[in-house]
C-alpha cells in the first residue's frame, strides 16, 4: 500500500474504538497490512461459508449482513453503517463466515487481517478490553433485537426504528438506510406488513413518507402512539 493511502487508512482506523488508543507506530503498522476494498452496490463482500481471515470496517456506504434459507428467504440481521465494523468475533473461532455480507450502495471497506489483530492484542493489553467491549455491544444489540421481536408488536418495532433514526439525524427528515424490503426484514416483518404500518402512521399524521424519505411530524406523539399499540 502506498504511504499516502496508508496515512488515510490509519486516519480512519484511529476513529474506530478498537484502534483509537493505539500509538502512531502501531497504527501505521496496522494500516500497512490493511486492504482497501471497493465494492459496487449489490455485490457480495463475502458469502456464508467463505473463509474468515479478518474483520471489515465500513468507510463509505452500508453493508447488509443476512442469512438466506434454501428457499431464498432472507433474514437481515444488521445494516452496518460507515464508521462501524463487523466480523470481529469470528476471527477467534477460526471458522468460515456464518452470514452473507452485501453492499447496499457503492462502498469502500477496510479488511484488517486476523494476524494484525492478534499482534495488536500482544502489543497493547488495553486493545483486548476494547475488542471485548466491541463484541459485547454487538451481542447486546442482538439480544435487544431478540427481545423486541419476541415481545414488541410490529408497530412498536417500526416506531422504535423510526425514532432511533430520527435521533441519529439532524432534523426530522431522513432516508431509510436501505430499501423498504430490507428494512422490513431487519425488523422481522413482511414488506406488506411494514408498508401497512407506515401507511397507518401517515394516516395518523405522525410521519410523512416519500419513497425512502421519512419525515417525523411529531416525535413525542409517535412515541405515545407506540405505547398505545403494545
């Protein structure tokens, strides 16, 4: 990797919680071994069953992590946004990937090899703590999803999703991170059920919908409506 590109990669890695405390020398060493991947929209980063030789971080774009049945039915497990990473936990198992990873838009990713992670663990004891924190947060998110899918109504899941995106964006207007079909699968809903819930929220003048653009008209009223539809 050219030195200029290595510097750019090091700058991005330093913004990830895993590498934020590494010194310049160790960070440059990690960056020099990191591969930059440019993945076109719709292309797979890896398939379930492919060998896992490291983890990925998203610089630009979004990546969908999903499982697919033999009948072609897909369950979206996560949508990984820019500035976040995925696949850290699997490198310790020495097993193939267990999901499919697909770019939802033209994306730039970094691939950090497993041996680089192991070297960082040996060189910096605090790195292990940050690695455990990252994996714990991912596990917490998975457990929260399981609880929501088990106990929350479809309306509650959609409203929670909308309010979370509303909080993460400036203003009341934001774009869905993926197609409505992908978002519906992420929320364990059929596309038809998801569309009905959105239509109901529009009818109650809580949101406006224009394609993938959502406008939250009244966040407080939207949250209250969710509590009424447990």
